[in-house]
């Protein structure tokens, strides 16, 4: 089984050609705290009528390490962190920071049984740096100082992408391709945020793409093989609407073609991060058989001069939950 699946995988890698991704629906808002993407299980962030990003404070507060308390009688939420205390009242533009009253241009809200607060006002009041990437609709909150680009001694720039430091001089080769070791960091980061889950009898594929260096493009290919060797392919470029997935942001795609998990033989996942002009030095390939007889995750180099690397500690149970 392992030989067959590896042969199939190598054939797919050789024959698959990248093409421009199709447009997707508006991306959901993401919140990244100190490099870690925050999951919101029952209430998603949104932009309010005042163009402010509202987030469920409970989950963001916990990610920051803050204490969050709620007073239902006064409808006040209190957030404390590192000696700072922020108090907001639902529907009130006035809020308090260490007892001093301040004014904002929007209000905290109650929605879907969750307390939503304007993330910039609260995070900055707690001493964090807040950045907004409109292209991928992502809020970055950093408690460890400004993660903005900083010039190095040779003129290079260092940026942080969901916690991965990237130097635009030392982390690329002479052809502008991300070097192998740094590339592996990005590929494994995406793999860590891909899930196959089952909810209420339905099968879903969930993924949150990590942020990436400018000019580079994610490519995620998911093939689910049936026991009769037929398969369904979930890609950004497929012409099958039910199998089309985006290339950035977050998505939750129902795998409507899957009717019975017992008919599935194995999964094949290929992840790459490439530049349209210079390509890439390799990709991550994952194979997972449903009977767990054939399970492996390997970095496959584009050139034979770089050895393949199999990841023996890869967490398959975290990814595959069908």
C-alpha cells in the first residue's frame, strides 16, 4: 500500500501545473496574537458600522494572558494584564484605563451571547501593538514589541508572518526562492492549521492559511482516494465548484462528495509556497491511509541534490479527525 500511494503521489507532483487561482468569497477576519492564530468556536470577529474590528474578548484575552471578568448587572467587562486595567460598558463610548476615562468612536457589544470589544482600543490600552492587513483581513496583536519591518546591517528587512521570522536577503537564494529550511517552517505551519473534521454527520475540510511573504502564493492540493482508486481533488483551480478551495485566509469546506468514510482508502495532501516567477525549492507531501497502515509526511525537494526529509513526529491525529 505504501509503495502504491508513494508512486501515485510522485506522479501527481510531477504532472500537476500551477495556474492562477480563481477569486473567492470575502475572507473571514482572522486574529493573530503573538504569532498564534486564534480560533473562535461560536462567534466570529466582524467589522462594525463604525469600521472598527470587533472581537469576542474572552478568547483574545485568554490568548494575551489577561484576566477577563463580566458583570451582568452593570454590563461591564473588565480586562486586567500586567498591572493595567481596562473597563468597558456595553453601548458606552467611554471606557476606563487604570481609572482614567477615555473616549472611543464605537462601543462594546453583546452579540451571540458573547461580549465583543473593539480590538484596537482594548489591545493598545493593555500595551500591545496592533496591526491590520486589509488584503487578508487579519489583525495582528503583539505583546512583545513592534513586529514591524526592521532594517538589518546589510540593508535586509525582517518581517514576521504568523510568528515565522523572514529575512528578505538571508532567507532567499540567488534566484529569489525561499531557502529550504525556512520554506519547511512555512509549510509545516500551514499543515498545522489544516483539519479534516466531522460535525453533525457531515465531513468538512478546515484551514487557516498562515500569512506569507509578499509575492509568494500558497497552493494546497487535497486528494481523497476511494477504495476503487477513484478520487476527489480539492484545489484552488478545479472547475468543480463543490471541490474548489481558496488560496488565503480561512475556509471551512463541506466535503459533499464524501458519503461514507468506510469507502475512503487514503488522503494525499500537497502543500507548496511558490513565487510565480521563481518557483520553489520543494513542497510538503502527506499521505494518510484510513486504516493507518500507510502514514507519512515528507518534504519533497524540487531538485534531487536536496534529500527528502520524512517527519516522524508529525501529528496526524490533529489533522485527520474523520
